[in-house]
């Protein structure tokens, strides 16, 4: 059910990062804490690839807006892909009647971390350089990058995306609240979950989740894990990478630890 709200007052956007539209824009979706409100998380990006006929596109993965010309995502989702399109301001993928129009911008270049490995998976991070700048609006805003020294253990953070819910991709952007699991504890959980006593979580990953039926899933790869700072802004703590099934008790998901890659990101954004 849509409950309509007043249009937000005019203001200047794009001067800061990590600002959420706390209760969404225009209307509220009542009685569903697992669905994001319209415009609530303005940094979430819908990435697709244009089919050869150029009459349709196929969903590839999620991404995060961090700069007017750059989106951050996972390497394994975009490796070998072409004709990528980044869509900003998306929410309900089954409708084009949203209050503000989305922006679609062609990806000019895929920059994959030079030490990325698919198997075993390591350094699963990629930058998408856009052909033109994103025009920031009330529903299209960047998230802040973390400091290299930031720690998020024990915090509850938010992940978004359009990945699988009970076997089908979500139509409306999801909102999933997950606890960040300390590294040593996560490694033990993954060992007991089937990876074996010798498994070691690679340095560039962090973990979140491990609660029954509360998890990111297939199709959420590349999407953000955002944690709130004391000043109420959000910072990009992680990027959805991989997991053992979805929503299993004591089976946290693995996320790219963005603080480990801040220098690499900045070098590629500001060469």
C-alpha cells in the first residue's frame, strides 16, 4: 500500500555523501521492514547489460555510487561483461511511474583489481567508470567511503539490492539489516558450515549476517553494505560478494572489506 507524502523542499544535493532519505520520498510502504522506501538509499545502483538487439537489457548485479563518474561493485559480477549500463535512482524495476526519473549511463571502462582471483576468490572488487557524470538529485546521491582504519564489528548495517527472495528476483529494492561479524568468529562459522578446519578467510573480506532467514542472496552481488556513522551519515563498509546458500543460521555472508581498498579506489578515481 502506498501512503503519499509531501514533496521534499528544494535543496542543494551532491555537496555531501552518505545522506539517506530516512523515511523515503513521496510515500511509505507500510508493514514491510524488508523493503526499502522510495529514495531511502540513493546510492544503490542497478547494473544491466544491453542485449545485442538493443531492445532489451538483462540485470547483472548491484553497485554503489561513490563519485559522479564511478560506481563500485564486485569483480566476479562484471568480469568479461560488455555493454554495461548503470541505472541510478531505480527502486521498483517493474514500474516506470516513480516520482523522479532514473538516469541511465553507459559504462565506459571496467577497472578490475589487478590481484583479483576468481578461484579461490580474492580481491573481488571493480570500479565502473562512466561515460558521463551522474547528475545528483534528491534520489541519486553518493555514499561515503570508509577510512582505512574504520572497524564495524558488532554494528548492524544495511544491505540493499534486487536479489532473490524465495526463488525470484525482487521487484522493489530490498532493505536487509545485518550484524557485522568479527573476523575470527566468522572464520570459525565458515569452517563449521562446511569449508573445513583449514579454511582461512582472505584478508580483503569481512562478514555480516548469520541470522536465520535474514541474508543477501543470489542477484545481490555487487550491492552495498552501508553502516551508519555517529553523525548519521552512511559509509560503504562492504560489498556483497559470496556466501554458503542464503539465510542459514551461523552462516554469515562474505563482503568485500572496502576499507582495505580505499587507496586503490582513490588512485583509480584521481590518477
